[in-house]
C-alpha cells in the first residue's frame, strides 16, 4: 500500500503545470450574440499555441457551424483575445460553443465551452 501511495505522489508531482487558461465571453445585444475567445498565460515565459473556436447553431430553419482557427503567441501572465464571432439571436435557437487551445504538437492544453439555449 505504501508503494502505491509513493507512486501516486510521484506521478502528481511530475505533472506538467497548466500553461494557460481559455475563456469564452458571451454578450447578447440588439438581436446578436457576440462570442469572444481569450487565453491567459500561466507560465513565466512566452509561448506559442494554436486555437480552435467552434460555434454550432441549431434553429427551426436548420443547422449551421462556424469554425475559426489560428496561431498566437502570449507573453508571461498576458491575456490575449483570440477571435470574435457575431451571429443573429432568435428565441428558438440553441448555440453550442467550444474553444480549444492546443500546443504546436496538437495536444489540448486548455478549453472552455458554453451552451446557449432559448436565447431572448
């Protein structure tokens, strides 16, 4: 049992620090939903990442999807705005929004998501 606890403690201490925090900002105004994606560095050095922002909309008229991708650099403790998307809002629409921040090897390092339903 002691060796299992030691192994677990060693694994936890060897885990890499979380490099950044992804954040979605949603604003509704004048019949539009504006989605702004952000990333805040939690590392003491500058780093480069990629991001993917996916917005799926389901309405009585059908489905649509918008995907934005890009690469960015963030300084230590800096927050950067990655992208912004603006779509019409209807009370019957449902939105599923996902932001993923990936390292340059394609591994997800941070993410945020939101579901917006019965928007008014």
